[in-house]
C-alpha cells in the first residue's frame, strides 16, 4: 500500500525517526492501570529509540485523550460515557455474549474509522501498527486505501478465535491481513492460523516479562509443610482453572499443597464456588489483583507455577502467555497445557512439563513429579531462565519490531540500530 504514498519514509533518509500510530482496543487509562503491560512496555521501548509514537484507542466511560509515560494516547468516543465499556477489564471477545455489547460494535467501528482517518490526515504517520486486526484493521486499512499509508497488522489470537466461530469474521479478517503491508504475531501457533486465514506469512515477535526480575533464587528446599503452587492471570474460561482445582485432591493424596491464584475476571465467583464444593477452602486462596511487586514475590517464593490453559467455547486459547515467561525468568519450574503459543515458551522436559488440556489426572501427575524431584525442579528452572533471557529479551524484541517497520516501508534499517540495544538516537 505504500508504493504511492508520498507521506511515507520511502524517499526520506533511513536514519530519520519514524512517526508511528499504534491502533488497538485497550491501553492503560492512567499511570497505575495494569492493563496490557506488555504493550505499554513495547510502546515505551520503541519511543525510547527516538521514534514519535502515538497510541489511538477507544475511550472508556468518557475518558479523553491523555499522556502516559510521555506517550500521547488519542481516545475516540463511540457512545455516551456510561455505555463506553466495550473494552478493558475483560476484553471485548469475552463480553460479546451480551446483546448490548453487540449493539455497541457498529458505532465502535464507525467512529474508529472516522477518527483514525482524521488523525492520519492531520498527523501524516509513517506507520499504522494495528493490534487485533479484527475489527481494528478496518480503522486503518480503509483510510489507508485513500491515503496510501503503510499498515502493520499484529494478531494475538483472540481475533482468530472469533473467526473460527463466525465465518464472516474469518473472511473480513483474511481480507484485512491481505491488505496489510506486513503481518506479525506473538507465537508460531498464531502464525499458522494467520497463514490458514489469509495465506500470508507472519513474523513471530513475542513479548517479554513486565515485572522486575530479581537475581535468581534457589529452588525452595522441600519441607514438611505444604508446597506452594502459583497461578496468575485473568480469571476467564480459557485459563482452565477448574481442571487445576480438580487435580488438587489427587495431588493431596500424595502430599500437602496450597494453591495461590491471582487475578480477577468473570469466572472468579464460579471458581471460588467450585473450590468450596471440592472442600478446598483451606487449600486454595484467590488473591485478586496484586501489584507487580507482590507478583514478583509470589513467583520467587512458589515451588511450582502451573498454567492449565484450554481452548475455550469460542475456540480461543493462550496466544503466548507472559506469565509463563515471568515464571521462567524467576527460575521456577512450570507445568502447563500444550495449547496455543504456550509451546513456544515451555519446551517439554527442557523448560517445563507439558500436559494435555482439560486433564486433571495428567496435571496432578506432572505436579507430583516436579514437587517430588528437587533435581528435576532445579534443572527445569535453570534451563527455563536461560531460555527466557534469550528468547524473550526486550532489546531483541524491540530490534525486531523496529526492523519490521522499516521492512514494511521498503527501506533498510538504519545502521545505528543494533542488537546491542543502541537506538537511532539513544539507548533503549
């Protein structure tokens, strides 16, 4: 799309900063908002390379445009303030079972297209980087057809899950991806789905840990007390917590454990009731949202991190799983389901143990194996940290994202960019 665009970098020196507009559904509403920390980190690192970055996202309950971390966040209105709740907290795909949310989808899309077209005409962006291309690709691709803008589309999995349930969404998503200049995604699983939907190859660029990583701690020494199992994430169906809860009685037949669950979501009350039904009130603790500092402490002090993800009723599953990366960076052994992008993070018998989804017996067996073998736990934790430090290094991720932008524009990356982390203008 950029061949006829006089506004792109094509005829400008390659060492000039890019003017980038990131388009998506969700971005932090204030400095302490925990939403999409990986996206916030990515944006900040690209901005630290000297590029001019703007984020274009919907309003939430009347929220106006603002600035976070020195990055401008443009908010578009799509309904009266009290009805602007399609995004944030749970994410739109988990809300669309409510007819009211479906009614909001049309003004959401129309206002997104109109506002981005105005912003594109006014700002003359070099790159429009779309996250979750359905429906946000419509915001960019339609105006881009008239303005010749360069579009980068990044899939995270939720949009592809919607396409599996609704053929018309699959067709629209495929068209949007075909009309993009380049495509990227978070895992090899998502890349395969993009290929099936659009025939396009996608560059896999993962994301890294978003909590402070302390120096590696030794694996906790076995004691007579209960071993601590940790899970962290939104409490939504695809996380598979019921299967972990049902595995615990099987584990407890062999040894005492306690399970700490952080996060909130629409399934929390249901899963708390299930824990009570299984008589696990003294074993399972739902901690709700915790700060990054507290989460870091939980990682460092747990004996095992378990992630029992599944394919949910919409066909959605984990696109990657940043919590898995964080567990590895904290040198904890991991047991996880072999679904989605998890297999890019957890290599069976190398960086953790993989089990079939929706299988409490397999989960219990793997949990007992790790907790009963300190040498195995230490080996998995050490290898996991080494792998995570290389594979999910933010400097490398930022290098690859920057290179993707230059490739989309059809120009060579500047010589100032390097994997050593030096930017065009300053250190990342």
